[in-house]
């Protein structure tokens, strides 16, 4: 915890939070007792009381306490936690306000009230002379210590109040666990839906646009072979259209394979990666050790990692060879891509590696990159099998 200085805005905000919190807590504690006795008031009043306290924490401390979306009735555990906070906060607030007020007050008295030119003989009898310089020095030293202690005390009391509020006004551990489980399930559903959509697009392109391009290329090739008596400009146009159709067909096939290859669904990761390695413009040593197939989503992520990594190697690494290793150990799938290129790859250097990291993170995986200047480059990925 950073120690605030006595003259900083943070120290005064903490002090204001503590001092204002006491009357607010006393008022809300009384209102809560009335609300418990009158259920209709409880249903409408308790959420209002809680929102008021949350707004105090956000205004003075900049801390946001997540709301609990449960009905306000006496059968709800969240309701009793909120009631507990409103009844406990006056006790915490009183102790905090007294300590902070004494610290600031003692600092003012110690530093200002015993200056020699301000002291007159007191009506009461003391065992020491308040006009003695040594006594004044002691009091000023105590005042200075309290001045330095007061912001720390205000910060600590505000932090204690915030801890109690987050514990009782925020969601419980079980509620947070349920939220995390719900978010995990919804994220898994989104990832599976996106993967299913990619497979649908691959099938549609394979069965639709790709077949039409094949037919077009065949017809142009037939016309190119048979219509030899046409004028030169017409034959050149047919030849050019034939070449462009073949090039478009090749690009579409590459796109469909990168989108979601059909062989991945039919024969698994080993066969799909063998095709990727065979098409690479440099030798690729591939080892796949998977006794049981993993889920389709994880297979798709692993395929995308290897395919994108080999593409990046071909474009940027100037490598002469690469190695790809995929193995399953219990419930984890380990993917390693290594090349002997020039190195220097960075996660923030472009969209390729950043896209890999995002894809891996979407399934709770981990990606590690080692790429010193001069090479070699190694990408290690750890994926859950389910």
C-alpha cells in the first residue's frame, strides 16, 4: 500500500470517506432496522441503502463493488449479508472516525497550540511548564509524528471499510464461481459455434464456388484446346481467362484448407498436419503422438497454430528447415514449432503471432515464444484437451 502524504488529495479523500461514513452508516443502520420490521420497506429500501454505500466507495476511493442481482427478502443470503454490513458499519465507522479525528486533531494541537508566543499561564496546575522550550519541542515532535501517521491511519481505516463492504455487499465466492462457470460455458459455446460456422463455410465453398470454378476452368481448357481456328486476340483472351481461372481455383483451395480442412474432420490432426507440412516450401519434420483424438475445437486450434506458424516462417524467417511436434500428455496437448531462421519474432511485431496468442487464450491455453536475433525461433503451445 502506497503511503499518502499529509497534503495529498488521497489523504483528504480517505479522511472524508471515514468521517462522512459514520453519519451515513448510523442513518442507514436505523433505516435497516425499520426495513427488517416492515418487509415492503425491505424490498425497496435495502437495495437503495446498498447503492448509497457503493456510491460512497466509488466517489471517495474510486472502488467499484459489483452488485448482487438477487431479490431482497429474508430468505436470501445476499440480503442478510447486506443487512449485516449496514448494522456493522456504524461500529467500524465509529472506531475509524475516532482514530482518524484524534490523529489529525493531535497533529494540529502538537504543531500549533504550544508555540511559545501563544502560551499563557494555564489556569490549571501542571507538573511541567508549558512554556519550557523542551516541552514545546516534545509536543511538536508528537504533532509531527501524528501528522505523518494520520494519512496512513485514514488509508488503513478506509481499506478496512472497503474490505468489509466487498465481503458483505459484493457477490459471495459461490456466486462468483457460478458467474465464472456461466461465462466459461458461454465462451465455449461461442468458440464451438464459430468453429461450426467455419466448417459450414468450408463445405459451402467446397461444394459451391469451388465446383463452379472447376467447371469453368475445364470449359476454358476445352475451348483452348479445340478452338484453334479463332483469331489470335480471341485465343489469347481464352488462354488468359483459363490461366486466371486456374489461379483463382488454387487460391480458393488454399483458402478453404486454411479455413477448416475437411481432412481434419475425417482423419484427424495427423493427416491434416501432414498435408500442411508437405505444402511448405522447405523441409518440415513432423511428429504427431496422439493416442486419442481431442475435441474438434482443440484440433482446429492446433491446426491453425501449425499452419499459421509455417506460413510466418515461409514469409519472414528465411529458414532452411522446420520441426513440428504435437503430443498429448494426459489432459494437455503440447504443440511445438521450431525453425532455424533469422529469429527476431515478437508478439507485438504483427498480427500473425498476436492472432495465435488470441486463439490460444480463447481456449485457456498458453503460448511461449523464444526468438532471439539470429535465431532459432521456437513456439510452444499448451492446450487443454477438452
